[in-house]
């Protein structure tokens, strides 16, 4: 059986789905690996490194897609490339079924097996495949590093003969995987960290990392069975807005990570609230691609609002493509390994397996 992968559109995606260290694992299961020429050369990984571990390189991307039993990618293929996928082939990636609904429906009608990894259930057995967690972890770290680089003051408290420099105060909005890593990174760099989340289960995690959890009075645990945040009521939003408005008066840097899968990002930092931040403050919005958590976020742009910089990124992981690709390729291998029936040496799409049932698109 053949597993193929071609280069992503470099304008939007620098990560790759198969790293050299994973090729041997696929081969040990009996797969043949087909990759497009210069597959990861933009990451400093030349084709020779893939050839050494047993992969095959081709300059014909159409042939790779046409002949592979399984195609693994980051995002959905372009229309011209998608047309090359045939009946009974498997396409795995972050297919974003909410934005690509019509395109995926058309592919499913051709009896192509589609698996979207962001739909993985949050169960123990799926942790090694959890691309949302592995990628969000890096995103939370990088958001802090980049926002601190843009902040024109020192981060840790410094006591000198000339006086004391106070520690920067950071607010993390959303305490999921990205938010928790942002808290941990900011604390390690000497900041005073506050955090807020609609899920009360986050309170203990935030405090274990040294952050102060901001609680809306009378709030309930707004968490789905899958561990994601729910939509909040208008009353809760008003209480949260009042709490954040007051908190922002003492905050230097805000890291926004609040997302609801498949929906527009919740608007949390409103236009009237931004005026509470002092000039020179930073807002780094990781939710930009889904509309943003602030009123003025623009994708891949820095907006200056009354001296406050609002930074929006479409894909922050393009700034850490090697680390992100390494984790993603391991997640992908573990998912394929779960699909593979080792005894009979074939793919087994077992819909009684919760992992397969939740990720397949029909």
C-alpha cells in the first residue's frame, strides 16, 4: 500500500505531514512512501534525507495523488488536485469541514474516505493523535514570545540601584491548551499572569501554573462533554465584560486564545474595553483566523488603536514549522496506525471505533 503527500501551498502553509523520522515507521508497517520533489526543502530538509530512510521522491504530484492509497496533508487539497483522488482512496488532514462543507460533500459522493483530524474525540486513546493539542501548545508558546518581543518594556521585575522595574502583567483569555502554555511561558519569563475561561475546570490548571484565575461571580461550568467551551448566555457575557474591563486597566499584554470549534470566535475584548489599556500595551489574538477575540483584529496585520497594538496571525505555526511538522507527523502516523489492520495488512475503517467514527466525513 502507498501513502503519498505533496507540498502544501507555501503562501498559507509551511508545515509538512511527513517528517523523515516518521518514514521508517510507515515502512515498518508495510507502506511505501511517495513524496513530491523538494517536499521539505523550505525547512532545510533536502530530498536526500527522505531517500536515505526509504521514501520515494517524484516530480509528478498528479501521479502521487493518483496512485496513493492514502494521502496525508495539512489542509484540504486545491480543486485541481482534489479531482485526482479516486474512489476508495483515503484523504487525511485538517480538512475544516465547517468552511469546506460543499467541497467535502462532493468528494464524499465520489466514495472517497475523508478523515479530518481536528474532529478527534477527547479520549485517552486519541491523545497521541491529537493535532489540536500538539499544535496549540506551540501556538501558545510562540504568541507569548512574539508579544513580548513587540512590548517595549522589560518583562520580569528588576531591582537596580537606579530603581525598580515592575514585572509586566499578562492576561490570557481562554485557558485551553494554547492558553495554558501561554501562562506557563509568560510565568517562566517573569511576568505576573492572570487568566480567564468559561470552563471552571480550568481554574485549578491555571493556578497550578502560577496564574491568577479571574472568576465571573455566579458562573457555572460552561464545558461540553468533549472538553470544549460552550456558547455563553448574554448575562454571563455582560458579567465577563465588566470583570475584564476593570482588569484591563492594570494589564500590559493580552493573549487571546478563545475558540469554539466550528464557529466564529467569541468577541471578548470589545472596542470600549480597549480604551482601558494603557498606550504601549499589546493584544496578541490567536483567534484571528476565526474572526478574532477583539473588535479590531485583522488577519496578518498589526492594528494600532490609541497606542495599543493588536496583532492577528492567520497561522502562527508557520513561524515554528519544523517543531510543528515534527509533532503533526507523529500525530498523523498514530492515526494511520489505528486505521491499519496489522494482521491482515489492510486498512480497516471500523465505524465502531470512536476515533474513526468521529473523524470520518460522510
